[in-house]
């Protein structure tokens, strides 16, 4: 697992039990993201990119939360490597689950507080952000100006209304682990599928891949297989 050293802005790689405490960013992708190919983060050209602000804030907030490391998907995964991408996607749920803090950046929310813009945020409509909402012990929400809006644990009823996800799934899931269902074994397959029914992904295959952790499943990634990815997921379930 690659992590950003929040003090030096350099990427460091860790394995197994040597992974230090870290913060993690949840967001929706936009134009001009900083990717692994744009490294190092310390160069003026990289820092001029719009997506750098997300990385900068994540690192600064992690330091305020007394952490030295952070993970941001845009730059911590080398997507040129199919094996690394497959490992990352199969590990993603665990990475969000194990983070000390999860910061959710809602780029389309201008107002402060959890009003109409919060309810209609694109963040609640994307496939990948489903596990990013469910896996962490808590989620800290920020608007487009990085003003704190609130946290998942304090607004689980509202978030349940927005997403259709049971409050019981939003609260206290870390304490429950079932042999075949992971953290959500007490929610039937149809119920868990319904959580994703109104969400979208850019690539067809990702609608299956983004659910792997929710069903406690590992699958090899085969981009280009289209709808077959979802059939493979169903077969594994």
C-alpha cells in the first residue's frame, strides 16, 4: 500500500502489519486530477493542477488529526500496472475500513450544513463511493471550500433517507463480521444490491467491481468484459 507522507509529500510503500495509521480521501473524480504519472507532488507543475487541492487538504487535515500519512486514490495507485490495479481494487474496502479518518469531499456542495445541496450531491450517486460510505468507522463530510459539514455517525438518519441504506448498516458495522457476508452478513444479498441500484460508474465493469468488498469477495479484474463482470460477481455470491 502506497501512502503519502504528509510532511514530505513523498510516496512511501508499506506492507502488512507495517502499515502506519493513515487518513483516506473519498471524492468523485473530475478534470485535472493528479495521477501517479504526475509525481512528485512537490513540483510546481503538479501543484498547479486543480486536483492537487484535494491532496493538499487531505494531508493538512491528517496532520491536524495527528496523522503522518494519507491515501488518495488518484495518485497512490499506478494504473499502468494491471496487477497493481487489481490488487488495489480488491483491497479498497479494507483500506477504507482500516483508515483512522475518512474525509469525504463534496465538490458540488457550496453551502454549509447538510441542506438541499448535500442531499443532491453527486457523491451519493456514484458506485465507488458506496463502499467509501459504508466501510469506514466514520466519515467526515466537507464542502467544496473544505468547510466541515458533519459526520456520518451524527447524521445517519439523514444519510439513510438520501441513500436508502439502513441505519443499521451505516452505524456500527465494524463490530460485526460474518463468515460469508463480511461486515454486512446480516443484510441479505437483495438488500445489499439495492444499495447500489441508483448508483452509476463510468465503466460498466466497475458497477460489479465496486461491490466486491460489500460482498466480501475477491475477483480478478478484466476490463473490457462489460456486463460479464456483474455475472461473475453473482456467481461468486
